[in-house]
C-alpha cells in the first residue's frame, strides 16, 4: 500500500509541473464521458457505488469479480453531428484473484470540407479520435482496491495524425456496512509518440488528479456523490479578457473569484433509487456551467445533467442528457452479460 501511495504522489508531482489542461493539451476527448451513467453524474465521478462496468473505464479500481463477462455498449448522439461509440467488458482472473477489463472510446466528427491555402476545395475528410485501454484491479486487505489502466490514444485529422500512450493509477476504499465509498485517481500520465507535425514539439496530455466520495443513505433510497477534479491546478478557469472587454463584460474585474475557483473543481450528483429496477440520476458541473454561460443572456440549465437506468431481466438500459445552452445530447447504453444473460 505504501508503495502505491508513493507512486501516486510522485506521479502527481511530476505531472503537475509538466502537464496542462483545457485547450493547452492534446487528446482532450479523453475527458468526455464514455457512458450515460457518468454523463448523468455530471461528467466526473470515480466513486459511485454501482455494478456498471462502463464506470470502470474512468476508474479501474471499481472493477469487481461480479462484472465478469459484463459488456457495456454506449452510443452518444452528441452536439454538432458528433458521434461517440464506446465498449467496455470485464474478465475475472481466478489465478491472480483480480479483474481485468478492455475498453474503447471512439469519436467521429463527421465529414469536413478540405481546402488548400487559397480556399479552393480539394476534397473532404472525417476527423476522428479513439482510445483503446486495458485495465486491471485487485483487492488489498478488506476495504481497499488498487487499479491501473494502460491506454493507447490516436487522433486523425486529415493529413495530421498523432498517437500517444498513457497510464491511470487508482485507489478505491469501500465500507459496505456504512454504504460509503471513496476513490483517488491520477489520470493520463504519459507522452505523445507521434506528433501531428514533424516540425512541432511534443504536446501535453490532459493530466488530471481526482478525488471522490459517495454515500448511500441506509434508510432512504438516496445516494450522493462529491467529486473534485484537476486538483493539481488551483485556477482552471479560461478567462479571455480581450473577449470580455469586447462584449462589455467587466464583471471579472469586480468579483472575488476565490469561492468560484474552488467550486470550479467540484461536481455534485444525486441518485434516487426508486427500486432495484429503476433509478434517476442528476449531476451539476460547476465548471461546465461557468464555461457555457454567456454574458447578458439567459443561460438556462447549463451544467445540469440528468439520466435514468432501467434494469430488466437480461439487460440494463441507461440514458443521459445534458444542457448546453439551447442544445441537448442523447446518450444511451445497454449492459448485459454476453456469456450467460440469466445471471
């Protein structure tokens, strides 16, 4: 245990000094939710008490023996014609008393017109991103689970292509008697293998440090989660002062952003467990709310995500949607056991 904690601390220190976030990093699609349950929880969650193998894509320490041969297949009809496909499955390895998982998350951005430097149309191309990953989880003593994920990342934008490798390390604490779960994940420690251009320097990956807790009420059908993300950087706001001045928004000069900077790292979520067959989920992402809000305009339900889960005899159906100004997306997933669906 001490060795793993030391690795996590060292990884955090090294990447905090060398890796960036937001638009300053490549492969930012890695921060998008691969499954409806994660989307409904606000886009960031590493501790929810669930049996959804899709959630282990973001925290390998959540892998369990009971997920053996479970498959999660997700489709997201995202904004602006973007399509997202994701598959995750798990295998229990009795020889090692551990659980492994394979997963892929693929983004297709649709056809885009290709032009030369003069603006002449010379064809079209379909940009895409994907990540293929292998995860491993093992229990340590009674309450602890250790996990790791190795990733191969690839992007293709016409003539510009790039790939990279990355590693996630995770720790999960479980107290089933108190319906409590906590987790710590260091994500996307790695390096670009192939650059988009031979003349450019290697770019940074979207490194992230996350901590999360989940508590289920013992005498009520409610479960709450609090997740903190990008803990290696204090200020994660994107503040374009020139744009703000042009739009006449000078509020950034007048406000004390200390509280907002803290809240920008947090995602809150709640799940209502109506029965074993049906549950409703809602998440609130403070940073997304801030980034989507437009000055001097109605900003509606920005930052809010909702979803539902319906468990049937042989499979589970999950759905999620979220609010992006006046736009919404539709993400669905089916979970089932592909060896013996009666389990």
